[in-house]
C-alpha cells in the first residue's frame, strides 16, 4: 500500500512536470520528494506537522522543500502535510466511539480547540459537524 501511494503521488508530480514544458526534475529532487512522502506515509504527520521538522530530516531548508514541492507538484509541502493529516482526522472522526479528546491527543494537537480550528479552517466544518454529517 505504501509504495502504491508513493507511486500515485509521484505520478501526480510527473503529470504536473509534463504540463510545465521546461521543468526539469533531477534525480536528487526526485529522491528528496520520495523521502518526504515516505515520512508522511510512515505517519510522521501524526507527531509533527511542522515544515521545519521535515526539512531538517531531509537536510534541506524549509524554503527549498516548499520550492521543490511546488515546482514538481504545483502544491506546497504544507499542502501535502495537511492532506495526510486531514485524511487521518476524517478517518478517525468516522469512528464515533473515539472522543474528540482522544483524536486530539493521538494526533498531537495541543487541545481540542486547536484540532477544531485546524479542521474548520481546512474543510470548513467543525469536527462535530463532520462527524454528524458522516
């Protein structure tokens, strides 16, 4: 499953790169992006959603990580971190036996309020509204 997801995301990068006629993607950039996606796939977003963390793990600057993500995929590194995080949040919210406190703690949010603001800002509904509409 992990390699399938990585392949899918790299395919998206490839499609975007082809649409940008003069974009050249080196093996080094491809390797960095693969490692970034693997960190996300392996669940690092559960413990850390900070761009600096990922850049540090890849031994590059946060600006460079965002730049290469944007160049290749058309989306920022933060977009990919949020995408993985939101996928997990919505999966957990569908498990109605889990409290918002438990979800907040599991995903390393400092409070339920922060989790609620994070979700509402990105999907335009509160966690409770999402859960009730599911």
